[in-house]
C-alpha cells in the first residue's frame, strides 16, 4: 500500500483528493503549517520560511502531491500579498527539493500543482497547449518559476508531473459559489466584454487527474487540467441563468469596477484564453464532466 503525502491537504481540493485516494486504497498523510484537530488523517508540520519540517513526513512517503500555496483570490493583490503568492509556491517547492536531498527517502513521484494562468491573459485566437511558453504577467511568472522548481525533482531520479488546472468547480467550491450566486439571485451579468474564455474543471476530474499521476507510471511532465469545452464568460453566464431559470437583468459588469475591487487579480477575471485538454485525454483520461451543462445537471 503506497503512502501519499499531500501538502495543503486540508484545503478544498486537498480534502477531495484525500477521500478519493483513500477509496483507492492509498494511505494519505498531510503536510501543513498546522494540524487540524478534527481530521483523522496523519499530519505533519512544516514551515519553509523558518526551514522547519517533520522529517518523518518525507521518510514515510512514496509520493508527494504538492498543492500548498496562498489563495490567488484571497484578497486584493498588493505587493506584500503578491510576494506571499509567489513564495508560498516557488520557495516552498525549492524547500521540499532541498529536504528530499537531505532526508533519506523512497519517494518515486512528485506531482506539483500549477495553473492555466501560466499562459498569461493577453487575448489570443490560439488554443494553448503544454508546449507553449509562459505569458509575461505576474501570475505567469509565478507559475513558470514554480514549475521550474518542481522540474528539479528529476535530479533526484523522481518521476515528476505538473498539473496546470483551470478554476475548480463543484457544488460547494468557493469559485462556483461566487460565480453562480448572483445569477441564482437574479443579478447575474457577464464580466467585462464577456468574450474572455473561462478554463474550468470539475473538482472530481481534477482530483482524478492527480490520482492518475500516481498509478499511471507513463505520466511524466506537464498536463493541462481543464474541461474539454471552450466556454466564454458570457456563454457560461447564459447557461447558468437558463439552468436556474433566472433572467439576466443587468448590463455587463464594467472592467474598471473589477479593477477597483480586486486590483491586478481582476485580469484573471477579465481576460482568458482557450486551453487544450487533448494531452491528458490522449493519455487515456476520460472526463466525467465534459461540459458545464453536465455539471449543472
């Protein structure tokens, strides 16, 4: 029975992934800044800023799924918070790399989360694949440096996978609630031009892709984790309004309103491109939720 160590395991995706892996027979441990007294999962603590980690977390693991990182929509992006977003991803990954070099272990897989923000938010007609270069904005640079740090695990002879995920949707996810609630209340409207594409994925599919990196030894490198449909913000809003039988009373929400509310983070809401899911499907993955209508139903 393999033991999987999840960083950020107490988060929304981490809890769903934990349940899935346990149902598949894996032993799951969590690595976090503090322990959760309500959880029945074996937990270890670490603090990359202070250079501290419970060595047993590394010694006991067969695989690591690295999900930890400050929320990109947790608060307005001022410079201190942008630094927290960057370091919680890049520096924590570099720290894990160094500790795996120091602590005797039998780790065979390192899977690191990333985001479709890697490709940037410059409007484009192209469909982005895993071979495309990063964009030039802050989130692109963060993802590029994050993935570069993850790629170093190959130096330890460890099979390495990187999962670039879209927005994780499920009935109880914060992202879905924030998008759907105004529509359910009858105040829904597209954002900005409404023509920007929204790369999304159901949480079940995202967790299944993470699990696949563990039991499918052929997986190596970078994979986009997005539903295989291309959906604009306007199309998404209309589909949700029809599903909830609600009218769209308001005009589009102007971009400057979002910029005032969210600062630089608003770019991720106002701009977006088409992201290909072909590579993961060619690797044999079949999506449970291929489109938004399936998910809503």
